[in-house]
C-alpha cells in the first residue's frame, strides 16, 4: 500500500489516548544585551503561545493525521489546566476526559526562545507523584465507557504520575477482552508495566537504559529492538534513532529505516508524531490481521520529518500530508 492509501485508512479510525497531558508555553523574543545583574542575556518579549504537549500532543497528532481521538488525562485545578482545556477544545478535541487533581499542578513546560529559534531556557512546573487511588478509579471508569467505541488504545507515559502499573495492566487486560491493540511509549522506569501490549516504542537513550548498555547505534539497533521485544513480551518493538531513523521488529519481520533528511529546526514533539503514526498503522491493520510492518516505519519517519522542520511542538499540516501522499516511495 502507498502512503496515500495508509493515510486514507486513518480517516476511519477512532483512538483513545491515556497519559500525561501537558501544556507547552512559549515566550518568543529578541536577545538585546547582557544583563548588568548577572551574566545572562536580556530577552525582549515579542509574543507568547500555548500548545498541548505530552499525551495531549499525541492526541493532537492523531487528529491531524485524519483520525478521531478521545483523551483521558490528569491536570491540575489551576490556570494552566483551564488553558489546556480551552486550547484542546479550540483544536477539536473534547476536553471532557481531563480529570482535575487539586493536589498537583498541570504539567507545564515554558520555553524562552530568542532570535528566530534559539531556545534560551526551559522551565518545568510539574509533579511526578503517583495519582491517588480515587483518580485511578476514575480513569478506569472513563476507560470502561470508551473502550467499546475506539479502535485502539495508546498509553502516553511520561512518568508524571498519571499512568500507574495498575492502570497500565488494566488497560492491557480490558483491551484484550475487547480485541483492541495497546500501543505505548513508556519510560525506562515504567516499561515493565507494559508486558502484553501490542507495540512499544522507546527512543535510543531510553532503550539503552532499559537494556543496561552504554548506547544504541545504527550497528546494534536491530539487535537491541529484538532483545527488548523478547524481554518485554510484546508483539512489536520500535526504537527511534533521531537523525538515523527507526529500528523495528515484529512477528515475521524486522527493519532499519533511515530518517528523511530535512533541515532540523526543532526536535520537540517528533516522538509524539512518530508514536501517533505507528499507533494508527497498527490500529488500521487489525481488520485484516496484519500488524506493524516496514510500511508503518517508513510513514512514521516522514510524518516526524514534518514536525522537526518547524519551530516548537506542532503537528503535520494538511499540506504536509498531501506531500507525503504524493510521494512515489512504495511501502
């Protein structure tokens, strides 16, 4: 199937994303001088922007790729949480699945960007404490109400407390009962919770930590993906390699796909775009019994290339998808 055919399949799908939603706040300005108070640059603010991040950005990517998406996540009962709800609603995602926790802040990353793209500093406001058992129960009830209406579940785990071991296993077990695939992008500290999922994706640094090796390179990427797949007892495993592409293995196959060469402007959010694409490919293939394959990795490298060529956390545009669909590279 060509890229256009893959993208067209996505339009029939509905996803459920569960995980750590964030708000990415940007302050754009111009560096004017060195401060007399300390050896730091003075940035003259010109504009600001707030966009969904983390699991919320994964949901945004799924919608941008043509599918529908429901989102279950935790926010604080604060101004950033209210902003996140409004931004999601304005961009077509129902914020009704967001649950407010008065005991934690909304996870917020504030980046100061100067002189057309140079990131000066990033300030994180967050809590990684596990959510209460009452909030876990509320997530479970929302999962129970949504599972029959979606084609697959994506667990977007940034280790900020929303996804516990109990939640991860309940999602996998309930999804199995309903015949739904579970895709996840966990962290090394939580990856063992996801045994029994269909697909896991880790970046090369996370994969190296999980395997206890110094690094993952092109030379050992395939072998590492195979070891992770066996260790974590999943159907398919993908290791993303930044500028070197992706390595994947699955039932009956493996592949090392080079990245699409573009001028990299900002890598923020590229992993969210990649996992959203891989999840949609896995979700679209359930009817015919196929799973992750080389075509999915090829498409994910192209959608990820779209966002690294732009400033800030963003999603592929309709124009980006038209260009991908017109590509002659067969899958």
